[in-house]
């Protein structure tokens, strides 16, 4: 069984895409631009090239590729054959770009770097989401992301059928073991957070024992992160909670184990693997016609 399609596809804010591409160009083109293409290709040479999938997976990062081919200079024409979130088989054409050959090659690596990386995340996320699709559980990412690329990587998770946890430290309260150690107890930490938080700010508590879970529930936590618990203990936690809070399992979440975690009855399963351990999807740009 596979995960249900996304009713409203995720989108990336344009300013985030453009900023990421500008940063990538500054890193790759430096002060002199693509000196290899300048040295070997005439200024008026044209080319038609396609980005092709060399293995099966889930496509993501088309907006970044389009922005790269647009920002590199005037005169390139781009046609996409798929959308972010689409599954692709090896040999499938994803995108075609035509125009000035120097511009195509100058933007090639930036476009591919974004697409291979984000497609890898979307592909691995889809594998996790498909593995739990027979349950109500949702796969979530974490804050373990590549610095500077969090918005893009979290977008890729959504394209793969996953869900986003908080984006940063400023959009939700997650009371972890170190907060509890300093605050004094789960009860004291939740009480302080309740006083501080606005009515739209969710409060989640990380626990690693059923005793802490009971304390968090009594304190009124809206969500509880069950850290590194066995499947048996997860089932006990679900029974103890009895719907009083949302439960999130985290820690030692592997593709081999994730289905059994979901079958315990938890609402969410968070893992850093889908962003930090995803292998880039093999995509390549191939020149089809040159002039």
C-alpha cells in the first residue's frame, strides 16, 4: 500500500528559492564565471539539454532548477515534464532547457545539486510514508537539516508525503530532557511554558519513561514525544494516554522498524534520517542537440 496523494501540493516561497540560488551561484561562479565554457564554447553556440532521471524515485526541486536557469541570464527556454512530488522511473525526462550553451552549462550544477539533493529526501520520505500507510501515523522530519537549506529540505519532506515538525525554535515549544533538568521537573517545565506561551503556541514534552509520560499528561501537555522507547513500551504509552494528547515516537526509527512503530498506535513518527541520511537521487543533464 502507498501513502495517499497530497490534496494540496506544497509550495516554496519564491524569495527562499531565489536566495538559495543566488548563494549557490556566488559559491560556484565566483568572480570570473564558468571559465571552462568560456574557453571552449563560442559565445553564440546554442544547445538543447534535458535533465533525465537515472534511477527511480520522487522528483523535487524543480522550482530551484527553474530559478537557476532563469537567473543565469536571458535567453534560456525551459520546459518541465513533471511536477515536484511525482514519481519517476529511470530514463524519464524531467526537464528540458534550450538556448545559449554557455548559460546552460553555467547553471547546470546548481540546478542539479538542488534537484538531486531534494529528490533524494523526497524519495526516502516516500519510502517511510509508504511503509506506514496502513496506519493513521504520519512521518515527520526534525530540525536536523543542512544549515541554510531547512525550508527547502522540509519542503522536500512534504513532497515525499511526510509532515513537518517545527521549523525552528520560535514556532513551537518542545520541552526536552535538558529543559526538564534545569526547570526541576516535567510539571514545573510545563507550568512555566503554559504561562509563557500564547494561545496558538503548542507545548510538547519529551519523555523517556512511562512515569514521565503520566506526569506530562497530568500537567496538560498537548503532545508528548516518546524518546527511544521499545514497541512494547510504545503500546503501553498509547494505552496510558487514551487520547489525552498526541503522541510522537522518535529515536531509532529505521525503515525496517517504522511499520511496527506505527502499529503501536502513535500519531506521529519523527526521524532525522529522511533529511540527514537521504542519498541524492541520480539525475543528469544530457546535451541532446548542439548548434
